[in-house]
């Protein structure tokens, strides 16, 4: 008897072109490696207040563990997205320029989403740009205006 999943093709294995089969295998291996990594939250042990050095060390180890878990999760998501792009037939196309991603870039970072040119565009466009600090001249202008307001309030 045919099920709804069979009709929709959910149970059907994805068709991978020969061109991307090696990348697909590498990405699947990376996915399995990341899933096997222990990303659980570290167990916190009660810290005695008389030994603050150990407490600081325990806190640092816990923080590093959390950062490692977050990086693992983000990388796993990128790998899963790349596997899905292979299955959909859009793997190897730059999401910024629409051109082919360079083969050496795909060998180095198989889950990359953009080519060298696309990456340069992102960086020039300020993707994930850090907030800039205003020039010191602008800050000093605001400070002097605030001081004038304070003086006027005190005089009145």
C-alpha cells in the first residue's frame, strides 16, 4: 500500500549528482562528527568561597565549554544547509553574485555560501559591521553643550 510519504517523496533518498558526490560525502562525515561531539552543558559544581582561584578557573572552563558548544551548533547548521543545497541542486552557486564558487574554496570550506568575490562584497558592504565610535570632536561638542545646560540650570 502506498503511503502519503511515498507519494510526496519524503522516503525517497536524495539524488546527488556525480559532480557533488565527494562534497556530499565530506559534508555528511562532518555532520556526523559534529553530532557525535559532546555539546552538552557543563555540570556546575558548587564552589567554595574560600578558594576564589578555583572558582574563577571553573567559571572560565564553563565559559569556554559554552562557546565551543555554540560554535559547534553554528557549524552544524551551516553543514546541514550545505547538504540541503546539494540535494536541491543549488550547491556551488554564490548566494551573493550568483556565479560558481571556486573549486579550491569549496575544497577548503565545503559549506561556504559565497565565492571570493561574494565574500569581498560582503566585507566591503559592512556585513556584520561593528558599531563605530564617534570622532572625539563630536563627543567634545556634546559634552560642552551639556555643560552649558547645567550652568543655565544652576543660575536659574
